[in-house]
C-alpha cells in the first residue's frame, strides 16, 4: 500500500523552460524548482498541461520529473496519463522510477470514453502503480467530464488520493467533496479564480498556474483559507484577481511563460504549435505585474503595529 501524502496547500503547475533551439533548459528548470520551494509552496507539479507535456517525448517527460525530484525536498506530483491505458501505465511507472512522489492523471482525451471505461482506465493505473494518484478533470482539454459518480467510486481505491477540479463548475466539485468526506481523498482546485470558493466548500488546496508568478501570495491566500482566516484570504484573492484572469487570456501556458519572462525567471519560448503572447496582451500583463510589485512594496513599507495593538 502506498504511504499517504499530505495534499493540503499550494502545488504550482510548473512550466517546462525551453532554450532557443527548442531543447529543454534544465538549468532554468532546476532554478524554478528551487525558487518555488524557497517561496514556501507545498509541492511541485511538473509536466502537466502547463508544462507543455503534449509536446514532450516520453524520455523528455521522465527527464523533467527526474530533474525536479533531484532538486527539491518537497513532494513532486508528476503529470502523467494518456488516452491509451497501457501508455498511461508505462508513463506512470517511469515517473515513479524517476522520483515522483505522486501522479496527476489526465483523463483520456480525444477517444472520450464513457463512464465505465473512464473508471476502468483509472483503476488500471492505480492497480499497476503504487503511488498516490490524483484524477484530473479538465473537459475543456479532453472533451469529456469525469462524472462525479465515477470520481466518488474511484475514491475507495487506496492509491487514488484526490481529484483536480478544472471544469469551472463549483457545484460539481462541491458535490464530490460532500460525497467523499469520509474517505482519505482530497479535492484540489485546478483554476486559480475558483480556488477560494472551493476552499470555502471544503477543498484542501490548489494545483496553481498563478503560483508560478506569485507563489508567496497564493500560499498566503490558500493557507489563510485553510486556517479559516477568510478576511485575509479574500484580500489576497482580489489582489490576485487580475493576474488570475490574465493568465488565461490566451491558451495556457502562453501568458504564464510571458509573465515569467517579464519577471526574468525563464525565457518565453514555447514549443510549436503554441506561439508567443500577443503584443496588446503583453502590455496589459506588464501593467498587472507592475501593480502587484507596487502593492508588495507598499505592504513592505507599512509600519508594523506593536503586538499589543494588533
């Protein structure tokens, strides 16, 4: 039986940095992993959708997982999965061997299985690979919902540890939380703009795009929500709202890579067929990032009240 993994908190969905020749920039990848760990995130998620896994070979995919796992001491949740069950099992096994602590399994895409086939697919991977696994519902990418009945049934498998909610439907996620309260099962937000509402409904954290850009603020928001300090969580949620929206003006991770390039963390290179962010959007994104920088400066310059007056 796989050991339990604490899935509370913030797990950035990492980008895969590319050099100008389209190769993976492993030095930048390791730098990003270290930067995010220093910022206090609870774990890292390489080679998911945000990591452009669709354009990586399996060997590249495994090499990224291995590089991140060797670099940090926090949990590494490797993106995995496929629309072919045998291929999903192979990639999951290779990710485990590369040092992953858990797996994020996208549902089969394009062939769009019915609920019985969907459940059988996830059970086959969970039976074959002894790691905690998070099923990933993102119908905008895959063309098919993971039905709540399916996800609730999967929660009884000892290796199925959670569910990433990225359908935009708070009601569905809330129902799953309600139905799995007695299971060792965690619902995580997969959409930054809905993280706070889902925390209020009982979710335990987020696999976050925005945490790559503003890890400290996202960590503060999520942990304030988990601690029941919703005034502070609301403040961070609304402060980050323009960034949450901007990161999805164009297909993820196009705006994210541009934001990280503006901040000087990675080059903005993407693999074809993705292209760089449009000029108008880039100018607006720069303004949003500048506003966040100004807010940080203002907060840091505020006098700290004596303990007795807080």
